[in-house]
C-alpha cells in the first residue's frame, strides 16, 4: 500500500520510517526541506517540499495512489484541511489528523475524521488507524516473556464467541474496544466487525497465536516487534 505523511517532525519522520520498514511505499511532505534530515539514512520514500494542503504537492507525493494519509504537522488547521482534502477530494478511506486542541478533536471525530493527540504514543496510535491489520506490541515485560498485542478482529471471527480465540496458558484475551469503548470480556461475548482486541501472549506462543487468528480465512500478519537487546 502507499501512505502519504504530511509533516516530517519527530512524529511524521518516525511514522514514515516505520511504514517504510513494514514494506509499504511512502510519500512525505514538509514545508521545510531541512526537515527530511530526520528520516533514516537510506529512506526510499518520496520527499516533497511544500505545504501539505497544496494539491500539486499532494499529487507529487502520490495522493492519487494513496491507501492512507496522515496529517501530523504542528498546526491543527493545516492537519484538518489536509485530512478533509484527502477524504473528500481524493477519496482516501484511511485518514488520520494530529490535533492538539481536545475540543476540536472531539468535533472532528464526530465528523468521521480520526484524530490522535500530541502524546508520547502518537506515532503508534496513527499506525493502528492507518495499518489496522498489522500486529502492534503495546508492552513487553522486562524479562521478554509476555507481550501485550493489539489486533483488529479478523473478519472471519465476527459473529463468533471470542473465548474461542483463547488458549489458556499461552494467550488470553484481556480487553475489547468496541465502538470507541473498552471493556473486559466476560462469558460468551460475541465478536463484532470493528472490534479491537488486546491479548496477553507468551513469547514462545507468538507463532501459534498468529496461526489461530489467521484460521478460517483470515490473513496472517508479521510477528510483533521483538524487544531490543
């Protein structure tokens, strides 16, 4: 897939590098050419100097082929304009805007434009919205024996009891986010399309966990990132 990132600050550069490392193509726009020094050496994506709401710059970054757009500049107004252009003019389905003002963020969420706040995990939040099918590791215990992994519910599991996904002693469903609200699963909770699941997974069981979620037609994704030594 192709992703356009508008803004090459700390969040934008990290986001672009992570998406590229995952094997996707990336176009990055920033009004200052000097911002691109934040990208890792050997970055293979497109870099475009200019304003992210400029149609020509967006075209240069590949907006017409984009599957996702992230507007993560330092300005709320710029980000929301870019997000609306991407959604309304170019028909990009996966769009996320970084918004500093919580009041504005609530309004834009109601308009159907996902937003992320200016917090330490902004890059990870944006990645979950842009690449929902890929495994993300939320937390790894100090010994490296247990992961907390967030996954979107595979379509093949919608309508089935979520407890069927568990294997005691190897992985367990810890929480479910449904329609923006988190809950602790209990009893015979049935999965719904759009559910986001949080699992506790033993390190040695990661491959089996992925195979379990990939069963019945769902598509397997890469293993979560291993802790750095």
